[in-house]
């Protein structure tokens, strides 16, 4: 009986039946929150609506990037979103919605 159990164990391991957890990374931004961001808002107002940006680039302090993707099991990312908010003198000057992320992500 132990040989059968050992054989099944080896078969299960070699067949690639390993569980891979879902991975969610970044800032999940609700559409209604993003719609409330307007030109002229301060950084604190944007942070209140969208949260802390994922990318905090010390070389581009007037650019905040919000990136989100979810990977389910071994599949490619199912949901991807990239939003950039650009500030001009501490106020929102431009909002770039739904930019393209790497398709292999």
C-alpha cells in the first residue's frame, strides 16, 4: 500500500499540480474616486481620494503613478490599470487615465 501512496505522491508532484496564489499588487482605484479628481486639486486632496501613489519617484516629485494589476493562478494579469497624476505648482495639472501596461505582465 505504501508503494501505491508513494507512486501517487510522485505522480502529483511531477504533473505540476502546485497551487499558485492569486496576486494583487498596487493601488486599486475605484472609477467613482478617479472621476472626482479635478484639475487644480492639491496633493492632499488627491491623496485623500486615491491613496498614496505606488511609485514615489524622488526625481519627479510632481508626478504620481497609480498602478494596479491582479494575476490569477498561472494566468497573465486579468485586470491592469495605470493612472498618472501630474502636478503643476502643487495643483493637479494633468490626469492620464488607462495607460498601457506591459502585455506580458
